[in-house]
C-alpha cells in the first residue's frame, strides 16, 4: 500500500505558454499541475475535476478570468458548497487595477498577484492559503 501523501492539484489558467512554464517550474515539484490555456478549457476541466487551487489569469481572449471566477463561484453556490470548502482562487494579471476593482475581485477570489510572479511572492500568498512550498 502506497503511503505517500497525495500532492494537491493546482490548475493554472493562463493563455501565455511562457507564464505556464514559469509557474510550472516554481510549483511542479510540490503539486500536481494541470493547465488550461483559455477560460472555456478551464470550465470544462473543472467539471471533470475540481482542483485544490486555481491560478487564474484575468486578461485572456474569449472567456476572461473574471467570468471564469464568477462561473466557479456560481457553480459552487448551486452545488451548496460551504464557504470554507470552496476552491481557493488566486487571480493573476500583468496590469494593476484600480483599488475598487481589486476589492471587487477579492470578494470572490482568495488573493491577487501582479505579474511577473516571483517565487517569493507566490510562496507568501500560497502559504497564507495553506499551500506550503
């Protein structure tokens, strides 16, 4: 019987391959990494398997991160998922947002990181959410 603890799953939703590679290099040893290159693909993947954490780019062509975030939270409400059991979502973006927009995002997501994402900043945010790297 295998007693190795199972790695937590992180879904990276990012349309830029270099950003996916960068995040995978920082997290791949500690976590089971999945990725989606669009909001539409992310939603399809979530219906198959809900990850423990989602790193979600805000600005993507097609269905952007804000819409994916809203979809996930609506889906969780519909499924009556308790607040403490919701998937942890960290929004990422290359551009800063006015304080009001960040506050609105924070009402739905668990954290926000401005790109470029450093290992130190990512570790700080993930550690606060209970994902130790």
